[in-house]
C-alpha cells in the first residue's frame, strides 16, 4: 500500500510549509512511482471545483473531489463566514512517498522518498 503526503511550500506557504493532504494510491499504479506522483498531483488540482471541499457553492457536482484524498488542514473561513478551499498543488511544492510495512500483527508507514514538483515532472530531494 502507498500513500503520498502533499506539502504546500510554494508561494505564500514558503515560510510555513504544511502537509495539506494525504493521497492513497490505487493498486494498479504501484509499479510506477511517476504515475503515483502524477495521480497525487492531479487529485490536488482545482479544475472543475475544489479538491479540498466536497461541496462547492453553485455546483451540483464537484468533479475535483475524490475519496482517495484526505485533507489534513482546516479550511480558511473568512469574516463573512465563507469557507475557502486550498490552492492547487504547484511547482515548488513537495510530495512524500510512504510505503506501508506490515509484519506479524503490526504495521507502520515509512517514508520511501521525497520529491519536489518541478516545471516538468518531479525531482528527488532529501527526505
């Protein structure tokens, strides 16, 4: 089993990086880490709604919401009570690939590799 933590650290998040989501990767993608990273990236984009809010005002269906994504931070609510979703994952953000290791009756998540979102694709960085 694999999960990818998405860390927003570009733009205004530069001074305060934070893990905004954990994406569970489908089994059929597990043989190619690039496909796994692309899946996590695509599932944290705001294209037709909001990846971080299940319901979007004025839309019957939010095509960006997915069950494989767990939002890890509270959403911002402005002074008028409106809830705002999170920004899309962008160049300069990071993704941490985690593998679930199981033995006997115990299991834990272990960091396999950290990547930075590049202009094209992803580049390995120190974990």
